[in-house]
C-alpha cells in the first residue's frame, strides 16, 4: 500500500479530534512505581483458591456468564458492610468502566461533568468518550477542597454530574465528608465519590458509604485494583440506591463481566483479610516516603492513598529520565516542579529514595 491512513483521514467524531489517549508508559523495569498499583503479589494460598475457582469456571464457559453477577454483588455488599445489600451494588471491568457507564447513563451530549483539577486524568477522557462536556474546577491551596470552594463552583457551573476523588489522584489529598455532603446538597445532579484508594486512609476513617442513606443521587465507586492487588483482573464496583443500578443496566453490555472475572473476584473476596494484609505495610512505606522526601529537601503533599506527590523538582522530566536510567519508573503528572511516586515494597521504596538522593539537591 502506498499511503498509510492516519487518524486525520478518518471521519472521527468532532469532539474526539485532536485528543490523545490515556498513555501511562508500560515499561518493563525492575522498579515500577508509576500507576499506583499494589506492588505486592497476592498471597500464595489465596492464589491457589482463585485458581481452583477458575478451574471450576472453565467447565461452564460454553455458556454466557451470570449477567447479573449475583454472587459477586453479594460478596461485594458483604465486604463493604454499612447494611448494604446486593441491590445496592454494581460492578464492571475496573472502576474506569463503572465511571464510563455512569457517564453513559447520566451524561452525554448537552450534559456536563464537573471535577476539581488536578484530579484523575481519566475523568476528562471518559467525558470525551461519552460526549459529555468536562468542566475542570479548581481547588484550594495544597489541593484541598473545602465545602465552600466546592459549593461555589457547583452553583456557578450547575453540572449534571460531579466526580469527587477521595482521596484525590494525583495529589493524595483526603476529602472530608462535609465537602461531599455540601456538594450533594448544592446540586440536583449525580454525585460520584471515587474511593479507589479508600482502604489506604487511616484506620477508622469513615467512608462516603456512610452518607448513602437518604441520598439517592450519591454513588460511591471502589476498585479491587489497588488495596486488593487485583489490577490485572479488572474489577471495579459501586454502591448506590438500587434505582442507580437499574439505570446502569440500561447501558452495560450484556454479560460484561466474564465467567473468569466473576470467579476470580469471588474467590478473592472470600479472602478479603489476607488480600488486604499488605495495606498496613504500604501505608507505612507511604508515610516513610513523605518523611524521607522532606528530609531530602523536597516538598511532599499529605497523602491518604498509596502514592505521594512531591514538589521541589527543578526539572521533572530530567529527574524522571535519570530515575528511569536506573530502572525506576515514576510519574510526571504534568504539575510544574512535581513528580508522583507509588509506595512500593520496602526494598522498592528504598531503591527509589536512594536513587533520588544520589541525583543531588532539589530546588528551594
Ligand atoms: C482515582 C482513580 N479512580 C479510578 C481508577 C481506575 O482503576 P480501575 O479501573 O483499575 O478500577 C484509578 C486508577 O488509577 C484511580 O486512580
């Protein structure tokens, strides 16, 4: 063939023209601390049980999976507690898909989605994919979001949907229940609290799940990708009023959760305690990152997640490349003079901190 067709030659939807896809580098390096994965493999005994579940599942793979993923919804309701039942639960292939389905059901042409930037980079991409208009709100100093700051922007922009990331990615910033409740009261639209990293908050921190009773437009999304060390399995979920799950049934593809996905997730949830055993350790490494980054002269932000955003980086691209040359992959999230690093195992975290220390002094 003479000429290669490019994107520009295709009749792409107008609102997708000129956009770039999500593209965190996937490099095979010894120390990958760039996409907030749980760097601990799942425990061997749990892995054996999951394999047994998968072996059983393959015997029925000639049939479509349970379209209602009934056992999985029950297991997720039990895991979350808060008197939730399977009627309150929805799940999909990662919380990215859950959020996409929310936008398919409640967003779309002529509708708007408000988020408070800097926030999870997929929100605007999911908005574009569903032809929902993305509104980038702003935050207070140190990326905090007070009730007043949230409410004033909601009142001004009157969005159809609000995504509140709690704790926020890429900054790690916690979000108070007061801000969530105030945001809810300030809108007639859908409010999603994205709790992808909720399990890394200090023990005993109340979740937005506690706000669900009486708030039928509030959705709390979670994932098994982070604390559960299940990123490769692709299981995200949400809790909400049963009417919300009915709305999501209108847009989901039939049989969207494969037989294998359901079997693996059910087996993992039967071992929640073991699956979550590493959370304490990861919290410890996160807190260590904050202390030691400050000790090196950088400016880490407070974090309730499994990663730390730190300022004081003279040239983020240069530091990123220098670390990569040593086999350590972290993330340049596009915030001037900042980089983000995921808390790894003790060894991975040490390798990162030692390499950074060797690079010399940060800017003041
Ligand atoms: C805030 C937030 N929400 C959702 C996700 C999506 O996770 P998954 O699709 O693996 O459930 C991520 C992943 O990094 C995230 O940081």
